[in-house]
C-alpha cells in the first residue's frame, strides 16, 4: 500500500535527531542518496491532493509544493535560499566513496606492513 503525503512528511528529519548524533548523517550513503533522490523528485514540482491528505504542517491546502515538502524534511531552507542540491548530494556520495576506499587501503597497507 503506498504512503500518503501525510505519512511521507512525518518521517524523522535530521533536526529531530539528538544533537550528539546529527553528524552521522554527513557520513551516511543512505542519507545522501535519499536526499539527492528527494531533491530530484520534489524540487520545483506541485502535487495535487485532497484536503484530507494534506498535512496541517504544510498549510492544509492543495496543491502542495515540492519545495515545501523538502523544507518540511529539512532538506531545503527556502527562507535562506540554502539546502541540498542534486550536485551537492552527488559530490558527497563521490567523496564518501573515494575517501572510505582510500582509508580502507591505508589501513590494510599498514596492517600488512605490521604483519611482516
């Protein structure tokens, strides 16, 4: 059964996480992949719905703007003109991939030198 817009918008956002673990999102492949997908799907779009489907946090009216959904999910800050872009998400995924592979290479290289 597909999720309604009301259920999608009530997921856990980064701002609802305890402050001590928020930094973990910066090294999460899942976070950056989901954020990039969300920006791609919702940015600049408008979604029709019934009044019963629209969450009160989004104004309770239709159509719902995709940018408002991104703002509610703490992905985009419309008032400050900041937020994740598809390019930022791609760059973060690329840096994580290369960085973690390089780190693994260095750790394994050091372990091999110690064993000989």
